[in-house]
C-alpha cells in the first residue's frame, strides 16, 4: 500500500488546516462524445459502479479513485464541453465539514458555484471556471454517492481494476503571469504550501512549475506556466481554450503489472525517453534495485534519492499516457519511499512531450512554414 492508506485517520479543522481538507474526493469529466470516455475508463480498469438518480452522470471507481462522467444536458459539465471540448469540468476535495469549508472559502474570496451542479453539495469556482466541490461524506460505510446515486449491482468499495487505487496529484496549466494568482488562491483559501519549484528547459521550449500541497498532505497540485509561446503548456492552453487540469496522476503498488495490463488493453502512452536515459539510471540512482530491462521495455521513468542512510532505495516510478481527453492525459505512479515529484522524471516528461511536439511538427525543424 502506498502513501495514503484507506484506514488513515481523518483530518481535523485547525489553524494549520482551516478548511479541513482531507484528500481528493473525485474528478469529473465530460465530452461531446461521451461514449469515448466510457470506453477509455473501462480500458483503464475502472468499473461503472453507480448512476445518478436524476441526472445523466456515471460514477466510475477503481480502488479509492472516483471519476464522474457527466452527460446531463444543461449542466455545468456539459456547458464546459462547448468551450473546451473533452474536458475536466470539476474536482472534489474531501473535507471535515463541507459547509464550513465552503463558508471559509467564500469568506476568503472564493466565488460560489451554483449553476448546473452535478452534486448537491457546496462548491466554489476553481481553475478556468471549473467547479471545486466539498465532500464530507466518504470512507467505508459513508459516501456522498449513497444519497444521489443508484449502485449498479453489489456495491464494491474498492474495485481492483488495473491496480490503481488513489489520486496522487493533478496539475494545472496556467497562462503566463498567472502562477502567483493560483498559488495565492490555494494558499489563501486552503493554506497550501509550495514543496517544489522547477525551471525546466528543453531543446526548444521551457516551463516553470510550482508544486503545492494541502495541510493534510493528501492533495498535491503542481502549477505549470510556460516560459515561451511554443511550449507544451502553451499548446495545451490553445487547444483547451483556457486554463485547466493538464493531467491526473493515479497511484499503484505494482507499476510494472499495471502498465503492462494497460498496454495490453490498448491504452497509448507518451513517447519513451531516449535510450541514454536508462543507461544513466545506475549512475544516477546507485543501488536502486529496479529491473532496467523491464523499466525500458515499459518506458517507465525512475527517480528519487537512491540508497540513503537506512540503506533502502527511496524511489519514484512514473509513466504518462498519451493525450486521451483532448489535451488531457494521465500519469501512473508508484512511490517507493520518495514523496516528491523528482526533477529527473519531470524533465524526462517535458522532453518526451517536446519530442512528440517535434514529431507532430508543432515545434522544431519539422514545423510547417
């Protein structure tokens, strides 16, 4: 089991955690072609677990991950597709007390979200006009979905699927000059703090990233801002037609088995890093203990501290899908004692996407005149 066990004690409201945050509750998706998302989630091992009682919205579950796929006409989620195409119109935070979290957020400058909500719970407006819901019914035996959804068959609290079991983090791509705005949003309302800062330069483009974490330590949101007009961040902003969630990272306990299963199911991935990446792993992370052949075969990245004082390798293994919901993609991650993001992996992701941009002629020598 990874860093967020199911039986971990609930958070409490304190001066340090004024909104009472306690992890991710769900991520919502919508598309002009929802049948493609139904097929995608099934390919990724998610189980259609419940249907909303009055709205056209399906709850997909795997482990402790909840995805809502909303097709309700006139809803905020479907309205989001008119502006963004396939998109992520909302996410939910688990909190100690939803009304308290909402009142605290509004008192500190958040704008209430009221029109076309999928769930009948307090919500505010977040990144790019998406909604941020507050959920205080969760865990074994108590769920916000019990009131609004009908379970399909016997309720399974932790469907195994492909081996994914929690949301590790999700990223925001923001317009240039807006990183401080969104840092202030999360800091002022939720007391998030910065835990990493990256300044990544590729051969053609660059980006800046500030990784934020909530007081409870279970909500992690990197903010990405482009350093130029052609980077992958700018390409996302153009295609998505605004700021938004770039990718959702799902944690697993056996990344090799998970990725091999997802590849067999037909999920596409980002281009693998160059062969030299794997040639340097032993020198970069001495004593890592990973199977280099299997890492390379699957295109999995490895980073972290290597062997430390306790003689255990603290590692982070990651891989990224291709863009599968418009410009949105997924990350799959296994943490072996490393709780950071790994600049080496971050840089490898950047270079991998940049390589894909070159192949598609967006940047570099193949760019159309």
